[in-house]
C-alpha cells in the first residue's frame, strides 16, 4: 500500500532555511572554523541532532548550502540581447561573474571549498552529496556560456575553453582585490576581456 506523501511542515521548512542562511553567513566570514556542523548549530541555537534531522549529516548540510547558493545565483550569463557584439557579451560575462564573486554566497562557497578534500576521489567518497552538487554546476555553466554566443559565428570549442577558463581567472582577480595588490586590476579586467574577445573572434 502506498503511503500518502507527507505534507511539508512550514515550521520545519523555515527552520531548514534558517540553518542554511546561518551557515552561509558563518562561512562568508572566511573563518575556517565555520566549516563545522556544531558551529552552525550553535549559531542557529539548536543541537547538532537538529541539524542531522534536517540534513542527515554534514555532507547533506553542505550540499544544501551549495544548492541554495546556486538557486539564488541563477543562470549566468543570461541569453544575450540580439545585436550584442562578442566584446559586449564577454564584458557582460566578466562583469557579471566579478559582481557575483563579491557576494556573501560566493565567499561562503570559497571557505567551504577550501576545507573540503582536494582530490576528487576523496571528496566523492567522504562527501558524495556535496561532490555531486559541485559537479552539477559545470554542465549548467557550459550551457549558459554556449547560449550567450549561440547566435554568433563563434567556434563552440573556443566557447567551451573560455567557459573553463573564466571561473579560475575571475576568482584570481577577486582574490587579488581582497588581498590587496600593486597591480592595476582594472587593467587586468580590460586585458582579460580583450584577450577573450580576440580569441573568440578569430
């Protein structure tokens, strides 16, 4: 006999959302100690058991945090307006990502990623839900970049390569801005836009 689906408990949903938001705020401080289920539980004012009830374990919590940030971020870049040039679209891509990388959600992701295993095999073994969530971002990002240039005569292989380059390059610029540098980061941004535009236009 099939049991009827349990109706969502509004209070439970609110509690879950509060836990996720608290985790994001804690992680966004950049404090490595924030990557702790007990720390998040204390911040929320509940027990670790309450966290486990909502997410199963620490892997479930981190996966939920990543999923929440992805849903809030949405697709980037959006489909470009008709008539926009390659340079226009590359600029929108770069500036959109740079803006997004300065948000609390992005800072939280960086703190969490820094604490997770570097090796994919270890990550997938110890944090399978978190690993699956991180892995799910790449196809969506690749598709979003492809859509951004779909109506132009741009080599799809080069678009794919640019999609692979951009996150690392822009995280580097963001890191330099946060840490402080003698380099002119506006020049770095302009140089990146120019180089990618030339590459995609070739």
